[in-house]
């Protein structure tokens, strides 16, 4: 889409604090009279109510369609209906539903799939609808469609955006082959509170890492052209601060400062916007009392106005109607008006926009203008996808059969799973296991739980296509090695424990692989936990196994950081395997038997206890920075150490890496060059994730103790060295001031390079000589990296 939808910004409250729901520059009485039989005119462009849209810059086709549409047809385009449920797709596509399609009451369906059924539906829309407007078919393709990749938090642990980009491209290929045009992904909500169950769906705690992963996914899903039949539209979600609900309880209020909104929670949305995401989804929750689905300041002013986002915006499920529960609208009509005015184009399932705002629109020409703008954005999106020119491009059943779960896709899922695992602890080189004949006991019901490996959004993933952890280990055991199994306990209460049997199996083993953690149903939407230690039966099982005195390696299965201080202490090694998708077992086997060295890194720290969350390496220092000395009154707990159990960026390797000095240079254009030589000093070829952090030690407002500003995952053969060079713009040192917006302040900046946020190996300083306004979130800007 060209610059179709940028235009004059609506004159509303200019600051976060004064943003008000009810602000509207538009109180002019109706010019928009009751509908005349066939069509309504395209609403006038009036400066009094200019949303960020200029209808005249939409394509001629879109303008012409809008001018021919009745108000009911326009409202119908705003309707995204459920064509099924997430676990019974297409189940609601009844004959009555087809009549609604014919009469133009539906713009889009979600929870639908299949080249053939959706092809039939599309045919009805384009051949039997009055204006032949195609439907948009959507689904949550979040970490794979049929080929299921690791859960997103695990994908982020790869610290390799190219892995995400490839996975998203494969997901798009499969989903589009199955008739879909649109995924509700990427989920880019930065989250620092692992009590929140949806932490599993995002890239973790950091705005810089999150921005890189957001861009990779948008690029992967959308490819070079949305009109290509193997790409799909991304919906970056959940705009703007869904990842920080109070107390970690899903859907809760983000009661945060403007500073953290701008510096931590919005940058990934900005990065996705600049990467061209074709749509965004507003969040269920509110930011400081203003629900995102009605937040005119955030959606219309910031996202569309300042950032220039020109795509379509969809609400989250039923979120428009829920504005009443928030207490900002009394009736559904009011709720719909607020959402439309804020800039929401499509209503996911609440039916408020399609059925409750007609008379309000008829009485208010600004709203009529907003409606036309929304319809134009929806039609423009359909046009970008090529649906007007070739509506049947996504319905080739032969292509569908050839594409889903191809060998190449399975291989990509395998590679991604290997790259996602994080070795948290490895005393005495317990891992990898020797290939000499031995007896390995695999203990824990999660080892054979295939559903859990499919994670929280399993799309069309099928359990019988998953290689369980146990199967992977058994199938690849070295000659002479036996792999025995005892379930012991499974986190689900429905599965009976048999801990004695597990202890017996462990007693007869040389090595124990203790597979413990959460099952798929303990993380995800509406799965917040007040206590993020292991489920009780998992702890009981672990304690019984530790008592055997055998060497124990924990294989952690989880969708969130868990508080496993005691278990990690008692174990010889801990490998975080998250939920790895359908190649889980094969990938685990590669790492356990030492065919590949693990090199994933934590995208969020692991706390010692639930009470220590939320916490981040990137906090402000405060006036009394934490000191381990308990005789001093400082910013720490009295009952646990100030450090996390495993810090952000942490992950061990089967090799070891030495870092040289970090050197710096400033180029004539102001660009900052930082170089470090990294040597694989061990005897195993392995990847290292080189991490660059910065700190602004003296500024007009306090700055975080450390901020990630660059990284690269690079393979270094044993004994070899690589020089990693990061190139940054001074704009990446900017801070957000409430009065100034994004500004670079002159002064000294410290840069640090290391193997985690708490494992800094070398430092250097540079001097920023000139201040300037940038207008760009600093962590959304990508650092260029070269490796030689
Ligand atoms: C979730 C969204 C999801 C939508 C459709 C909502 O409950 O919050 O992330 O895209 O459902 O399945």
C-alpha cells in the first residue's frame, strides 16, 4: 500500500497523561442523513474530523467500491466473525452463514482453514455478493501451522532472528496453501513478569531483542510481496502494553509510566510498523485506565500519526464490547463509537461495530468519515493481498497437499528446536552424555507428552506427528546404550503419579534425565500463576530422584521462567528445553548425545523465587543500588540474594569462549564502531552469542543499569577466533523525555560486551558530542553486525 492513509493528525490531547477517551474534535451535527436505498456517498473529508486517512489516496478501485457501498455493506466489512473455534475450525460455517456472506454482512472469518472449504466460501463472496468483495481468512498461526516450531519464547532464546524469519516464512507458506490470508502474529508484547501465562507467546523481556524478533517475523510472514500466494498478512499484537498486566494477571491493567511505555513496551510495535506489518491488533487491557481498543491517543495519534502506520487495525476477541466492562462506555453503541473513533477498523467477534453503531454514524459525519476510512483500510488490505485480482489464489488443494509438513519444513523445525535450547547449568561436564554404552533412565511424564510439545498455539499441529522427547532419545541412543523410562509424575492432575517406580528406574541407571516442568495447559492465555515454582508433583518427583544419589540432568519443559532454585542446585545439569514443537525429541537427542553444542540464551531471566518477579537486568539504579552486604539498607531483599537464578542472556556451551578487549571508534558521520575478538578456547565447535550492552551513566533522567544494544550468534570452530564489529547510530543512545520526546543527549556512553547481562567481559566508553531530537525509539533501531 502506498501512503494511502497518512494525513492530518486529529487534534487531540498531545500527551500520554492528558489523553482522554472522550476527546473528539468532532461534535458537528449530522450531515449524514439516513441512508438512501442503494448507496451512500463517500463521506466528506473535513478538517474538523480528519482521521489519519485520506480516502482520495486509496486506489481507484477502493474508492469506487466505498462509493458504491450501502452503510450496511460498509458495516459488514468491519465484521470479523468466528467461522469455528480454535480447536474445531470451520464448525460454524453453516448455510445461514453463507447467506450472511451473500448479503455482505461479513468482512472476515477467523478460526477457519482448508484450501477447499475456504475456496467454496470465497466463491460465494466474490460471485454471489453484490459487489463481489472477497473475504479475509484469518487464524492464529503463531509458531507454525502444520509444522509446529518451538513456542515463541523458545524461538527468541535462539537469539537468531533468521530462525524466526524462516519459521514465519514456512508458516506463511503452509497457512496460505490452506486458504488463509492472515495470521494473528507476531506477538511482540515485552513481558518481565513470568507469572503472566502469555509470556510463552512473545520474545521475552527486552525491547531490543523483541524488536529484532518482531521484524524477523513480519518479514517472514509477509515476504517481499503480500500479493504472492505463499505470503500472509501479519497482525502485530497486542498494541500497546498487554505484556505488563498488574500482578501478572492476564487482561489486567498496564498501570505504567509514560517512560516505560515508550522505552520498553512500544519499541517492538514501532519496529514492526517500519518493517511493514500490514495489520495490528489492539490489546484487551488498558494503559493507565485507557483501554487500548479505545485509545485515540495511542492508536490514532502515535501509531497512525507519528509512526505512519498505514495498515488495518483489528480489535482483540470481543474487546470492543468489553469496553463496557472497563467502565468507559455505557452501551454497546458508545463502545463501538469509541473504538471506531480511536482507529479500530475491524471488530473481532463482538458484533458491536457491525450492528450497533449505524444510527450514530448516520448522525455524525465525522463518524461516517471514520467508517469510510476503516472500510477503505480493510479493502486496501484485501487489495494488497491480491484478493480482488485473484481471489482463488489461496485455494489450490494440490499445493496444500504438497506444502504441509514437507521434509524441508520438518528439518527447519528441527534446526529451530536445537537452536532454542538453553543449557542453564552443567557441572563437571555432565552433558553431553558419553556415547560409551551405559544405562540412561528417562524419568517424568512430560517425556512422552506430545501435546505439550505443540505449545499454546498448536494451529493444525497434530500430536501423532510429534517426536516426543522420549522417542527422540530412544531412537538415537548410541550403540550399547539403553534408554529406560518411568513416568513418575506428570504436571497434569489427571495423571496418577508412580514415584516409586521412577526411583527404581533411576537406581538402575548410570545417568538420569529428569524431564520436569509445566505442561502446555499451564502457560498461555488466561494461564497466570501466582506461584511459578514447579507443580507440586514435579517437585516431589525431583526430590525422590535426587535422593537416589545418581547423576541427574534436568530437562526443563516450560513456557515461562520457573523458580527452580532448589532443583537447579541439586541437579548436576539443567537443560531448558521449553516446548520445542514437533521435532522436540530429535532435537533434544542432538544436544544430549553431543552432536550439537547448545547455544540458546535466556530472553528473560529466571528468578530465584516468585516473590522476586517482576525484575529485569535493565532496571534503574536508584539512590541506594542493591548491595549484597545486608548491613546496608539497599535495594534488595533480605531473604534471597540480589541476583537472579539465571540472568538475562545466560546460556552455557559445550565449549568455552574468551573475549578480547572491546575497542571503539567514532566515524565522521557519527556512527559508533565497537569491535571485539572472540575465541573458541574449548575443544568443541560451537556457537557463541556475543552480546552488546550500553549504559548512559549521567543523563537528564536516570537511565537503566544496562540496555541490550546488539547481539550476534556466530559459529566458531574450536581454537578459532572471530572479530565481531557492531555499528550503531548515536540515535541508539537516545532516551525518551516526557517533554522532549526521543533525544540524544551529549556525554559519555559506556559500552559492554559479554556472554550475558551478568557476564560482562570487556568495556569501553565513547563520547557523544552532539545532542539531537530523533523521534525514534532507541531500542527499535537495529545495530549492524559484521563477523570476520
Ligand atoms: C487472543 C488473541 C488471539 C485471538 C483470536 C484472543 O483471545 O488474545 O491473541 O489472536 O484470541 O484467537
